[in-house]
C-alpha cells in the first residue's frame, strides 16, 4: 500500500489537509513536477496532461496493475480500468467510465489507454482478437472525421463519444455500440485563427495518390479551398500522409468495403468543392435581389463526382420553394441567403456522413441480441466551456456537464450510502449543493430555456434572437440563477460586462454569460427542402442515403425536431444509461495553454478544478468517514503497533484491528467498525497511525540492526578464531617439519662420518676429529 508511505504529496485528496483550493492545487503541482500525473479522490482519478511520453505504460505495467488492488500501487489509469473490468467480470456489474475535461486535457488519450488496457487483459482467441482489433481501430477513423486542431489542442475531439463495449460471461469482448453527441459541424465552413478544419480533409489531400485525387477532382494544395484555413495547413508532430494510410487500413479492418471507402472519400471531396462554389449578386427583372453562380465549372465537377444535375443543384442553391397544403411558391435567395444555404448544405452533408460512419462501425461491431452480455461504457465528452464569446454550442455543452455533475453527485452519494448500509454503519445526511434547480431552469418541458427556444422558433410572426431573450427575461426575472441586462436594471444593478443581447446562468462551476445571437438559427438547424431533394436525386448511393427526406414519397410538411430538442433527448438517454451502471470517473486537467511539458499554471488549473467540482467531490467524500479499508490489509499494516498483535496474532482480523485501535487509545468517535471494513473519520487519525508506524518501523529497524551487528560480530569472531587455529596449526606443523628435516640432515651427516671412519681403517693413520674425541662437549 503506497497511500502515504514514500509518496509525493498526498496520493488521495480525501486525506488532504486542509480541504482548501490552495492546498489542492499545491498538491497537484508538487506531484506534477515529479511526473506523478495521477491522483485519486477516493475512486475518482485525476489525470494531469504531461504533454510528453512517460515510461509508465505498456505490457509490463498492465501486468503489474492487473495483479494488485486499487490502492496497493501508485495512482494510475490502469488501476481504475482494472477495477472496472474486474467488477464487471467477477461481480457481474455493468460499468461506465466517465472521462471529462476541457479541450487539451487528454480525454482522447485517456479513453485510448482504458480501451488498450481492457483489450490486453481480456480473453484471447481468433474471434476475440478480431473483435478487439475492430474496437481499437474505430479510434483512428473517428479521430480523422471528428477531431481537429484547435488553439488549445492539436488533436481536439469536436464531438462527444459514448462507447458500450459488450462482453460475454467469461469477460471476453463480443462487440460494442458507439453513440456520438453534437458534432461541431460549424467548423466545416469556418475556423478560428490558428485552427484547422477536421483532420480528414488535410489527410485526404496529403495522403491520396495522384490517381485518386484526379478521380475526386481535387488538387493537393490546401490553399485552394475556401473551407480550409490557409494560415494553418500542417500540425507539428502530425503526419497527415501516414495518417491517411492508417485511416484507410483501419476502415478495412473494421469491415468497410473498397466501394464504401471510395464513396466516403467522394462525399468528403464534395464538401470541399462546395466551399469553392462562388455565389454573386444578381437582380431579377422585378428588381428583387437574387443570386447566381457565374462560374459553373465547380458545379459541373460536383455533378460528375456524385451524379448530380448541376442545373438542379444551382437552382436549389439560389432559390427556395415554400410549400403549403394548397400551393407552392418559389422565391429567389439573395447572395447572403444563398451562401447560408450553401454552407448549411455542406455542414449537413458532413454531419450526416459522420453519423453514417458511426452507424457503419456499429454494424461491424454490434452483438447479436440473443447473447447475454455484460457492458462497460466509456464516455469521452467535452468538459465545461467558458469562452470569450459563448453561444448556443457552449450553452448545450454546459447543460450536458450540468447533468453529468448531477449524476456524479447523486451516484457518489448513493455509492457512499450503499457502502455504509452494507457495512452496517449509520448514515448521516450530507449537505451539498443540489444543481437540480439549474438543470430544471434549462430543461423543464414547459418553462425551461430550451422549451422557450423551441416555442420561439415555432411561433408565427416575426421572430429573432432579441424576442427570444425578451421572453427569457420575462419568465425568469426572479430566478436566482438567471440574470440579464433587463433583470439587472430592474434590480438597479450595474454591470458593464453584461451585453444587451446576453443572459447569464449561475452554473455549479460558476457564472457563464451567453450571447443569444444565432440561437434561433442554430436551434432550427434547417436545411431547405430543395437541397434535400437535390441530394436525394444524386446517382451516388451513399449521398442519396444521407437525405431520405428528399424522397417525394416520404415528403412531410411536419417540422423536424430542433437541435436543442434532439440534444436534450440524447442527454436524457445518456443519463438513463449512466444511472443503470456503476460509474468510474477520470477527471482530465490541462496544466498550461502552451502545451509545454513541466509547466503548471495554478490559475488555469484552479478554473478547471472548479469546473470539474473537485473540491466539492472531496467534501462529499469527507462528509462521513474519510478513509476505509478491509480488516485484513489494515491489520497487516498496523499490527506492529501493539504488543498484543506483534509479532504474531492468532485471532480474527476484526478482533486484531479492535485490539490495535483500543491499545492506541483512538477515540471511539474517530472510528467505526463495519462488517468487513474499518472506517476512520479524520485524516489526522490516519496520519497519527502512520506516524506511529514510522516510529515503530524505526525501532524495529534499530532492533534488526542491533541483532544483525551482533550476529555479524559473532560470526566475524568465530571466523577469525577458526582462521587463527588454522594458521597456528599450519605454523606448528611447518616448524616441526623444519626441525625434522634438520635432525634428519644431522643424522645423515653423522652416519656419513662414521661410515667414512670405518672405511678408512677404523681410524688407523688418521687423526681423530675433536667431535669424536669429546662427544659430550660438542654442541648441536
């Protein structure tokens, strides 16, 4: 367990002291500087984008985190993915992983890591591997058509994605279903300075061979297309040529036929070429302003590409047919209206193409209805957005985040309450901000902002964004979370930051000011029927299938649902889906706006922490008992603190834990004993236990060192004694050998003299040696 020991800062913010934004930011910054990008809030994972490749991923780490429980290793995205997968596999509980954060925070990368982990740890086999490969290869296709370079992020997802991965009873993947939310189709026709259109346009122009470009009637130079930002055609660290090859390969793996791939690229080329259709002012004989297309080559090429009649397309772009139950009226469009119609057509074609691609992927990875399935959902969706100019897109995005926050708080409290119930611990009501009043302000069926927007779009007479704002001011003049210039004037408040065409909502993450300009048009999201019918007449199977309403047999005077209503319904389905699953959260944070490694902007992170509700999350988790752990691991960690449980404890785990806490005199108000876990109210108590453990470890280390030094000295003494005996024995033996050799030499010498004396006549005529004459006086 590395919860405190040897960690950088606090690995779990539930143990943060004090619970303040400054200490939270300081802790995240400290860990980020040490390249510890993951931090927990209970079972919630905070991920700070490192803007660099870290050596903490891959097969070795996947195997490592697969063998340990959640808190036994450092915080990691693999740990959260492992908990979700094991819960799904072993406990038969459907799971959902919610990944949120603003653009550039690393949501897309986080979803890839989750999917790669699940793919690595689940079953193997030819069929299973094929399913895993299809699921993984859906990412590059969706990124190509749904991601773009923005000011904040070179690979920003411009849509929300929810993927249900379905498993069999063994935990092997069977397939999945992808749902997409609110593609930013306005990017097709216009991008901000320093941003690009969707990746696929640049990949197609850079990666297609000359033969394909000629067939698609395209030129490689990106500056020749009105819908592509001429200032930014390339992105650092992004190879459009190789990415195009990867997208083609991925589509093949998923199951797209060569003909389908070709048709997708033809429709993509059509969108590019529509932007180059130039519309100019013309006047009718009656003097009414109209529009026309002076150069028909572009329309001619579009017609040849997708089998369209260029004259019919020109007529559909430059005029509009108003049809009632009794008559048809054709009116000419001025140049502004015609350009609006052209751009609307381009946005609709691309948006519908994207939906078709998602549905085509689903056809390949869908699971038969007869099999019993376990489901893991992965939600990668835009975070709370506050820009300098907030419009309809930011309004619905922030509405979605408001709903996600509501789900988050409710499910977190529900999970806490459920755990307390399981463990037999009394539950005390937790005070928290209930953002249901804000959700209701936006989504109420009769008197919500979205309902008022739909009502304004549908009512007869002159309608505008201003009349919509007036209706809001009248309806919500006394609402505590709504304000505008009119409501401020009524209350005699002065705020120079509030524009005349703006309203402000107090979201859970803070106040956001929205400009109503464009709300009506964006909510209507209308495509003139003439254009739908022209597209349906195309001799191009894919393009024709994108506009079923263009079929005269299916023509209907019924107005299609508005963009706001469609999004509201999608969010409602998403919420229902999330409530049916066990949630797991990944909160992604962008540390700086420059996408530079090692830089940590406290101001920027503070804003995101507020948008993500991190401090609120900590407070909810701290409202009852801040820390809980199973009796077995807890006893194993702290049994050394008392003589009763150390060095050996023969009783049950719970009895051992009670003995430890009792002998340490921990207040009964600070702890509660559940059926399988101990609950500790304050982090200070845990820190006290850790400090006592640290001191005890020091004592035990000293004792071990003392015993070791004694053993080492004794062993050294015995070794020296043994060596001394050996040396003495060797020395004495050597000395005896030398003495023996000397005696032997002396004896031989004597024998030699004696024998010589005998041979020489027993001494006759030979003088006697003094030694023989005086043997007793001789010296040895």
